[in-house]
C-alpha cells in the first residue's frame, strides 16, 4: 500500500510482512538539504505510525548526496525514532551513482545506523529475500 509519495521518493507499507519500502526517484538530484530533512521527518512519522520491523531502501535511482552533516542529523534525529518503534533490519538496493552509494554507506556507519542489521544488494528481489529471512 502506498503511504507517501513526492517528487523525490515513494514509501510503501506491507502490513503482512512488517515491511516498509522507501524508493528513491531520479528527481532526487534536485533535492535540497532542507527537503531531505522534511522528507525524512515525514518518513519517521510514517514509521512510527505503522511500526515496521523491516525496511528496504531502494536507492538505485538516488542522485542526492548525503553530506556528513546530514549523515549525523539522520542518525541522531531519524534513526533513533526508527529504533524506538522496533525497526531492526534494513536492506539496501545499491545506487548506480557511486558517490550517492558511498554517502548511504557512511550514514549507516554512524553510531545509531550501525545498530541496525543491514546489508546491500543488487536487486530488490534479493533484498526482500534477505530482509524477510527467506
């Protein structure tokens, strides 16, 4: 079920799987730092509403570079909210843009991000199998 959509990403929730899927869109190259924060605050609210235990972040079309300052903000403000509702397992479908992928990986290396069980995959199918334990 689609629960959120804007020009930068979509968010779908699958209650039967306890799974939330964030899909970045190509338009994300236009995203500003403030829009990133606004989107992630909305994503945190959605996560608090549905309380998924699993997440897939499809960053294949992500063009936004997460600066070190935003990496820290994401860990302190958003990831702590994810953790509080019971989200524990995160699968990433890797970005085609190397710098964007590196910024995702650096974000996950921060203190709170590293608390999650996470892995990177080339396909959405492999990410889903892992995150669901299939």
